[in-house]
């Protein structure tokens, strides 16, 4: 019995982690962010009413498929789904470390969960966490000699996030490196299955390529420098883990120079170091070149946090390999302590673990002022057509964002007059950036009457919502 309990420790810990994260997610009031997180939830929630969402490239077909049962319970449901993905990710990262014979494998739990941005956005509807699980699970399976299952799982990664196409390339190189040539065609499994399934909707077997929303070589969000993502990475993992990551990379080159032969070296190089480096370089290039709709967001690095944890753990062992046990028993707790305390320290920038960690001022303005005003002043609110770009209105008002009889995008106002009695809610971010509708444009529309303005100054950011009603018009 003692041996069995020890063997199941990681599963027990992962289960406790899942319950703890889920309870926290249920009790806090957040959606992670005010944009993509909410949209992914809405695509997932309304997928049974709109089956085409199971083949929607932006919504991510596999994410929609797996998360939709959870999202039927509301936004808290999709938070629980992400908590499950995170708990499994931690479990398989730990088991991967054990298989790679990396000392102090349990450190990876701390490295992952105390990466500030990673922890903050767990409580969202974002796809990064399922993608992260899809990146680490195949590594573990390969280490357990379950190559076929690993390759098939990896083949579906592009249907969780588009960067999965890059992962297929890395896995192909790995299979060549270990001379598993016959398994390379299995990397097409996901595309073949989704091509056939989606054909009945799109009437196009190539929809998995032709419908990719990021094919354009231009981005409306601008561009930055080639080095920007070095700073973005710090925002995700912060300095203590960042330093250990760099030491871990140095340790790899040190071992390669010394030609150290290890049983799992190919797995470590391609599927741990390689996956991290490819994702990091790809997003650096996308942002620098201003392509594939890149916004330069730090959160796109969240999926490779498990790989970062493994590399950082290698850095810890490299750094302490020559220390005496008497010194080691003080150094290792100090390293863990610094990593756990650092997110709570006051800093001029970055994610700080404090009472405002999950605060979203625009959501709070909507929840506390805009929606109560709408409910109080429009008795027949449920019967009115609403135009808005901020998805949180759909969450609070329980409106199907994709039902044209209940909601229409702000961009539609460029080509149609709002029907009489319709409510238009303009905001100074999504309405402008995503749908190109200015406030002046609406103020000069004789069909619209300005009813109320709501504003909030949050540090350097000005948040504004303006409510109009349509006085005349036709559908």
C-alpha cells in the first residue's frame, strides 16, 4: 500500500489542484480578458445552436468540441474546463520530468503555477491552456514509447491553435531524427478527419486551409521590434524563472559541446527545447513583420510554459550540480521561495498577485452601470435588437451573439439603418478597432438618438460606452 500511495501522489496532487483552482475560479469575478476570452466562450456555449462552430477556424474546432459541454453551465463552466486542462498539464509535465530523469521534478508545479500571467489567465475562456496540454501530453507519451498515440494527438493541435501547424513541423523533424519514418503520415490525421467532417458544411475538402483566418500577410494591429518578445516572455514568467530558463538553455549547449549521450536526448532537444524555441521565434517574427494578425500579445507564449518549466528545472540542476548536500538543502528551498514570493512583490510593470489581479475595469463598468441602466430604462429589453461589439453584454444579458434577430455587430451600421427601437452600444475599443465605427459617425446619424454616456478612467486608459436608440429605420 505505501508504494501504491507514493506512485499515485502526482494524480492525487493534480486532483487537489483541479478542485482548488475550480473553486477559486467559481468564487472570483473575472473573464480573464475582455476580448478573445469572452468570444471563445460564446462560440463554445452556442455551438449546439450553431453546429458550424464545430468547424469554425477562429473559434478553434477542437477547443469548441471539448469545451462546449462545460460552457453550457455559463462562464464558470469554461473556467472549470481550463482548470482541468491546467491540472492535467501540470501532471504530465511532472511525469515528463520524471521520465527524463530530471532531478527535483516536483519543482515544475511551482514553476508553472507561479508564472504570473499563466496563473492569472487560467480563469478565462482562452485556448492557450488546452493547447499547452496538447503540446506536453505527446512528449510524455513518446517517453512511454506510445509513439502512435502521441503523433495522433499532436496532429490535432492546429485545431486548438493555429500555431499547431508549426508543431507538426517540429514533430516531423523529431520523427526523422529517431528514424520513425512510417509515423510521419499520421501527422495528417487531424487534418484528414476535420477535412472530411467539415466538408458537409463547407462543401470543400480544403476548408482546413482555405478558411484559416490568419492567412493574410498584413495585420491591423501594427508591428514591433524583433526583440519585443524577449520582454513579453518576462511578462509571462517573470525574472526568477526567466533566469533559470536561460541557465537551462546554457546547460543544453554545455552538454552538446561535451557530447553527453543520454537516452532521451532527442526528445529533450526537439520536443522540449525545440517546441519552445519555435513558438518563441515564430511569434517574434509575426509581430516584427506585422503579419498573420499578430497583436504581439504576451499570452501567446502561455502554451510553452510547461516546456519552459522543464528547461528551468534543468537550469536549477545545472546550477546546483556541484554543490554539497549540506548547502543544497538551503539553496533549493531558497530558489522555490523566491519564485513563489516574486509574483507578490510590487513592480512598476508586470502581473502582480494582489487584490486587483483579476480586475477588468471595462467589464465592471458594464456590469455595475451600463447593464443595470439598460434593464431599468428599457422594460422590453429582451424584445429589442441590440448592436454592440463588447461580448460581455452577451454574457450578462444571456444573448446569443450570433442570432441576428437579437444582436448585430457594430460594423453593420455602415451598411444598414438600425430598426426602430434598436439599442446601439458603442465602445471606444472594439467598436473602433475591430469594427471601424467612430463615435462621431453615430452622433451624426439622424436615425440614432444619444441616450447616455458611461466613462471610466483606469490609470492611463480611458474607457467609454455610449448608448443610442434608433428612432426610425427598417430591417
